[in-house]
C-alpha cells in the first residue's frame, strides 16, 4: 500500500500543481458566495493537504480543542507554490519512512470532546487524497467562474479540447 500511496500522491501532485499555478494573486480575496472560502484560503488549503500524511503518521489523533487550526498565510504565487512543494515533500518523506504495519494503527479526529472521525491511518491517508481531489475540484470551479482556462485532471479539460481543435 505504501508504494500505491506514493504513486497516487505523485499523480495528484502533478495535477494539483498545474491548478495552483493558475491562481491569480489579484483575486485572492474573491469568493463565489459569502459562505465559501476566499480563493486565497482555498488555494492554500489545497496546497497544505499533502501535509496531512505526516500529521497522520506522527499522531494518533487531532483534537481541535487542543490544536486550533491556523492556516498558512501566503501573499504571492511564489509563496503558495513553495508552501505546496514543502507540504508535498513532507508527505513524500513520511510515506517513504512508513511501514505497512503503521497503516493499520488507529487515528481519530476530535472536536468538542467528541470523536468526529475514527479510522486506520491507511484510511486517513486515503481520505487525505480524497480531500486533495475534492478541494482541487472546488478550485477548478472558482477558476472557471473567474474565466480562467483550467487544465484537465484525468484527461483533457473542455478548455484543452477547444485549444486542440484549433
């Protein structure tokens, strides 16, 4: 499973990097709806998600009451991309150092003294990949709404198909 996770991380990192490179800094404060994250916050969240791999292997739980979330603040494309590369490398390193046995260890997320999520570390790693894909898709919608052509994820995007047809 470790090798499969490493391969999947590389595949998703390639697509994620293409998407993050398109984020316009001058639109960082834009959000499609008052309940939605700003573009800056969403892009930063996408960039940080590979770091969940290390958090999973290094801890047995995340208790939000004792570990309040403080998002990274990025103010430029270079900072966003550097943050993504740093978190990606952390994820790679943690997977390379992990053992198959660790994937069976239990991990949980706690908020307000209540267990909100409990799974094996392998399942948490899988969920982290799902989070990368989910939030990257949100980012694609944001970019589309800003009329920015988006790259394909698992094949060409509509923008790429139009470009190929010309």
